[in-house]
C-alpha cells in the first residue's frame, strides 16, 4: 500500500505545448495528490491527450515543468514510468498473441517476474470471467474482452498513478460496476487516477475532483458539488456545456432529425 503524504504525486507548472503555430496547451498549473480520482474532461482538441502524453514521457517539446513522484521528468530518468499504468482510448494490441502471452510480456516489461506475471494475470482474468479465454488469441476477442485485457495489463505491476482514457468502452453493465468499484478501492489505498471520458454521468459519479480543460487552459478545478454550487446547473454535462460555451446541441439535433425525415 502506498504511503499517504501531503506531497503531490504530480505537479504541472505553466505547461505549454505548441504544434507548428498553434498552442495546444496555454499554461496549465496543477497539483494532484495521492488517493484522488481526477475526472479529466474537455471538448475534443482541448489538450487532454497532449497533457497525458507529456506526463507519460511520450511527447517532447513542451515548456514549463512536469514533476511526477517529486522528480522533474525532463531529467531523463524514466524510472518513474514503472509506477504508472495507462489505458489509452485507441490502442493497438498484438492480435496474434494469446492473452496469456500478451499479459506476461507486459508484466515483464514492467519488471514483474515472468512466472509471477503469468500467475497474477491468470487470476485477474478469472475475476473478469475470462479464465477459459486465457490461452486464446486476442484476435478472437470482442471489444469488451480486449478492454478487460487492457485494464489488467495497466494494473498488473500495481502502479501508483493511473491514466485511463474511456476505460469502460465496450464493457457490459456488470463489468462497468466492477471497474468502478476497483477504481474506488484503488483510490482508498492511495492510488492516484486520471479518468478521462466523454460520458459525463460516469465522471460525475466516480471523481472526487474534476478538472475541465478548455482551449488549452484549466477552465474549472473543483469537486462536482462545488461546481454545481457555483454554476446552479444540475448535471456535469450541463456545467460542461456552460463552461465551454456549447449550447447548440438541441438546434443541431433538430436539424439532423429533420434531414433524416426528409422524403
């Protein structure tokens, strides 16, 4: 179990990122602490994926400071990556491998002994009801089964910091309930979770802190209750629309449906 401290797990200072002549990030400041589930939301193009990829060390060329576990990631020491788990929204899995081969391979990449990774992966697969598919090729898996394999691969090495982008994609209702409870229990143990999704109802329910990115800047950073009190809006979706200035959804939907119904 990770020791709970008052030190931030992750700290961003004036984080900026420019692609050609356009700033994608325009000065992000953020301190994130152990045990927090951050609902990391924003419109497409707001800079969410860029921020996460910078923190993961996958994107260079930013300005500002990124400190993870107390160390500046610009120092070239990649050891911190061993304490991170990541499920991207779109991922290429090695289809020709079996779940057993893939998970054991990922475990070894994170420094887990091969036999230990195999033993742990088999038991985690059985928790998701996939024990009979452990030695099947991933090519034969449904979207939901693949998502479960990805979730297991991100947690196999017991990381302290997790980045999940649409982690419930393709999961059935029972599995959604299980994953939500897993996140809650990991948080209670001091794990820090960045949870990014377009499904606002889920973000609203599982996050104890919501960070809304809009146009490359932090437009809101508070609990859902605080945001609701500030905005007088009812749901996170309504607050999101208010803060990002998107109010055309009904008009667009009406026009869309009218086109569909044209003779």
